[in-house]
C-alpha cells in the first residue's frame, strides 16, 4: 500500500468509480454510488484540496499514476 495516499475510503470509492465509468459527472457518479450529486461535488472539492489540483481530471490522473486506485480494497469486489 502506498503510504502517501491521501484518499479516505469514501474518496477512494469516488475516484475508482470515475475510473470505471470513465466520467467525473456528479449526476452519473451519484447514481452509481447511491449518493446525492451535492455529496459528490463536496467530495470532489475535498479531493482537489488534498491533491492541490484545480480539476477533476488532473486528480484522477495523479491517483492513477501514483497507483492509489489499486492500493486499497473496498470489500465490494465479491
């Protein structure tokens, strides 16, 4: 596991959903994750602040490049 991964389990699930669905659209992700679009937007703001980037795609790229999306297990893979 990468020690430098700043993503909480909830933020990890959001970023993983972005990768799987190939989108950062809050409405699509909210539907997939059973959350409200407002919650998704708030979580994205947390991600952008944590990663010190200004767009969702940059955050996703960093998470992929750093291997953060493969370092944690959600328990939903069964």
